[in-house]
């Protein structure tokens, strides 16, 4: 869809008239517009792999008591949602708010590892079909999901690690609701406080997956962990294993510049 088509589709979905629109940064896989309606209200419209699935994810996150944009409408082509306030980054208290919010999210129980629908990061498919144990899910649905798309040396190392996952990961941790793509760019702040989380790729699994993703490109710091609360023993040893999935995604989407990241994480994981 062109930007104009996105804007018109969003206005039609809302039954509203447009006063104007402009593109905003929205990651590398979607087009995102900020629309100003004749009423003066501003909303966000975006495309994506499955706008209706993303809408359901945002609704689930909000139901957990976690700040996220209110869904205003969704079709197979476009998602329209509340425009959250965004003015700078998180303060120390804001990081603590994020930690507490993520703990609330991770208190939402799932019935299985996975999600009712598959999703995608651009061309990278996210298979969410349930499997009975967590090591099986992490191996088959994440690390080994499409080895043919990776350099063979990386594929062989991932296969070796996957064989050892039953000894490295808990067999049946409580499946909890995950954001699924929680990095700093998907956390909005206003005046230092948490405004909301955006761009989810939800499924149910071990809560440490979100913690690992948040620590991949920076350190959340003590205030975040104070808000989140106690961590399970062995979290440091599991972190690089969980960070491998986003590293694989980045390598596949953005190319060889992320080969060093993947190599380093595999080394940390001992393969």
C-alpha cells in the first residue's frame, strides 16, 4: 500500500475525515503514519504482516494492565490505533514502571507454548504452533525454523546447540504472555514515564525471552529489575540462548552486518 492508500483506508475504517497525515518511524518492516482527523484527534495507522493479529496482541497486552495503544480498528490491510504520547526516553522511575509492567504481562498464563496464529518479521516467518516442551519449542519453532536461510556454519552450530537444549532450558516453565519483540525502540516514554509498548509479536513461553531481548542492544539497569522483581537462577546462562532468535532475525532481514552478533552469542552459549 502507498502512504496515501494507508491514510485513506484508515479514515474509511474510522468513518472520519482526514485533515492531514505524515509518515513516522515504525521499524523496518511496516509503514506507519500519524493521521490528524478533522475532529483534531490524532491516530496511528500502520501496515504489517497481519494487522488483525497485531490488534489482538495489543488487546491482550492492555488486558494484562500493561500500557499499549488502544486499538481503534483493524482490517487485513491496516491497523488503526491510539497515538501514544512520546517525548524522549525513560527516566529511572520510568524504567521501574516498565519492569513492573512486564512482570504484570508475565503473570498472564498461557495454556501452551506458542500462539493461536503464526506471525512474521518481514520475510522471516514466525511459526507459533504449540509443542509440548519448551526446549522443543525453542529449538524447532525458533532456532531451527529455517536453517536453509542461514550460512551453513551457523546452521551446524545451531543444530548442535538444539540437541543440548533439554539440558540448558527448563522443560516445562509456566507459559506466560510475551511481548515477543521487546527492545527499547518498542517502548515509548513521555516526560520520563512509560507511555506504552508497541509493535508486539506475542506468543506464550518462558518470560526470560522478553528480558533477553530487552538486554540485547543495551542494559535495562537496576531500576528496571527492581520493578520486575526476582529472577530465576541461571538467567545469565540462558540469556544468550534466548538472544539467538532476534540475532537470527536481524541477520536474515538486514544482512551480514549482524553475523558478528550471532557468532558472539553462539560462543557465549558454548557452540
